[in-house]
């Protein structure tokens, strides 16, 4: 009878060990799923924080660039408006304008401003005067001579990130004014 009891208990121990192995395997799977869920949650939180930080900063861009006076004048007054489309102020703002003939010389260049601060949704504007004589106007209006305006805006965002926005405008002889061609902003940590 002792031998039968030993076999019985050995069977119970074997079944208990098998149950223990199954429960441990399931617990291991559940722990792994929980760890993967925690990792995904942490990544989502980081992404959300990164998006929030990206949304809450200054975004400067050229809101308007146009010839302000008569197109038959020898001196053109080019008006440039820069706007902060972001949610935080931009400091140390500098706006440089260069109007050229695409490698065939320069019409004019100048600074619109230096060391200003622009608050959210605020705009600043200024003028650049360039000389466009009658012959140049004729070539420009016929399409024989290109006119391209390059606007470079540098500024510092909150947290000391330096940003550079470059925009390019082409003179459109149909509308007799500038049309946007391309723009991009780069951010560099200081």
C-alpha cells in the first residue's frame, strides 16, 4: 500500500509540476505583453510631448512680398511682411532680402530688420527700394530677364533653438508682382 501511495503522490507532484509550468508560461506571456504595452505607451507619450513642443514655438514666415508702387517707376518699393504664425514669441529676429537676376546680377539687397521680437500672430513690414530702369523693365516684362527675391529670416525660439526660414519669390510678369515659389524652415539647437 505504501508503494501505491508513493506512486499516487508522485503522480500528484507530476500533475502539479505540469500545471506550474503551464501557469508560469502563461504568466511569462502576460508579462511580455504588459511590457510591450508599457513600451508602446511610453513611446506614444514621448511622441505626444514632441508634438506639443513642436506646436508651441514661433513659426516665422513671409506673409506678403509685393511691389508697392507703379511698375513703370525707375525705383520700385518692394514691401515685405513677416508674420509669426506660432504660439510663442520669436526673439533676435533678422530679415534679409536679396533681389537678383538669377545669376545675371543683383537688383538690390538689404535688411528689413535686426534684433526685433515678434509676438504670436504679430506682423512686421518694411520696404526695400531697388532701381529698375526702362530697359530692364522691358526685358523683365517680356520674360527675357528673371527677377527672384530671396528672403532669409533668422530668429531664436524659446529654449535657445536658432531657426532659419528661407523663402523664394519669382516676379510674375502677368500679375506684375511676386509669387511664392518655395519656403522652408530649419531649426538648430544652440
